[in-house]
C-alpha cells in the first residue's frame, strides 16, 4: 500500500466516523453526552470533522487532491442547493418545523 492509498483509507474511515457521530446526534440530540464521555455529540461531531479535514489537508499538501481553499464558492453553492431542497421537502410535506 502506498502512502496515498493509506491516506485515502484514513479519509474513508473519517467519513464513516463523521456519519456515525451525526447519526448519534440525530438519535440522541446534539447536546447529549454519552456515558463515560466528556463531550457533547456536537463537540464530538466537530472533532470528527476536524479529523476529516486534517486528512484532506495531508492529501492536498502532497498534491493528491485540491486544497479546500481552491474550492472557491463550492461550499456556498452547496448550501444554496441544500436550502432549495429543504424548501422542496417542506412543500412535499416531509419536512417538519419550517
């Protein structure tokens, strides 16, 4: 396995950890603290995101992927797309609390 392949596996693992923590936050709430833990689900989710971004940065520093700063307005475009589909979900009656 090459270093790049190893980092890609780590990236996959971090994506899974972000997903798992988001699921826990959805099931038990963002402010819930699991037994024998010190941090809330929101804090733990932020930590997992930091791990994911850190792994991406390692890949970027090695020239394997574009650095996040090169994404330009992609995050803003994604936010607009999410808002569009949140509105559509509300119109369909499948989104509560709008």
